[in-house]
């Protein structure tokens, strides 16, 4: 397993080993002790899977606050995404900063996003399936979001010229980070 630190508060790209032959391949995409040895001792408790039919679907920026804050481990089963983590930890010297990583079925990489970060992704092709592990169950009372296009954050989404992303109603109405920063706790 290869672990690459993306330089922002514990956001890591993880690339599991893949063993292939004429039949296809085999991989342990998660093995608890190997993750612990790599400094990723999370207690995963739920898996989530999403499917996006169109290129240009943007999901996010999402997070949960205490007592149900979540760490996430994201991987792509089919297709490719531009995946983003935004530091929203109160008092963090990198508050509002973001990192990105292209995750794809072909690259076979994963992204670890610690609690205290908002998460979002843009599909780079049609028919994308994403699977992610979380350390706390979905809790509607703790569920929050931030505007995908918050100018203070300034994410450089790889949208084609003039292209608008496909958003849910919830994501289209998400507030700016500055409007909710004082109510965030992890």
C-alpha cells in the first residue's frame, strides 16, 4: 500500500496493491492492520455508494458536525472524479484551504478525508460509481454543506468553459463557509 500525504491536515491519497493475471486482478482495498501501520487507525462503521449518470455531476461540499462527525475513505469503482477536501476546522491555520485528487477506477487510488473537512466531487465522465467508508452513521441533524462555488474558498473545478455542474437542490442552496463557520464543531 502506498500512502501520499497531500499536505493539508491529514488528507491522504492511498493506493492499495493490486495483483493481476490473465483472469483480472485481486486487491485488499482495506485491511485494518495495514491501515493502522500506515497511521490510519480509523474505525469504519458504514459504507456508502453513489452513482452519477452524467458527466459534470457535482456532489458537495458535505460534512457532519459533532457528535456524528465523519472521517471518509473514498474510492471510485467505475469512472473518474475530481475529489476535493476543504479544511473547515475552527481555528485551523489552513481554514478554507483545499486540496484535490483525481480518483478513478483505472488509477485504483483512494482518498482519506479526516473529520473537520468538507468533501465534494465532480464526475469527469458519465456512469460514475463511488464507494466510501465513514466512521459515523448518517445523521440528518448533523448533516451540513457549504456552497461548491464559495468564492472565499475558490475551488478550481475542472468544468468546461460555460459548463454548469449538475447539482441537487440541497447543494445548490448550500451556504457560504463564512455564514456558518461559527456553528461548526467537530
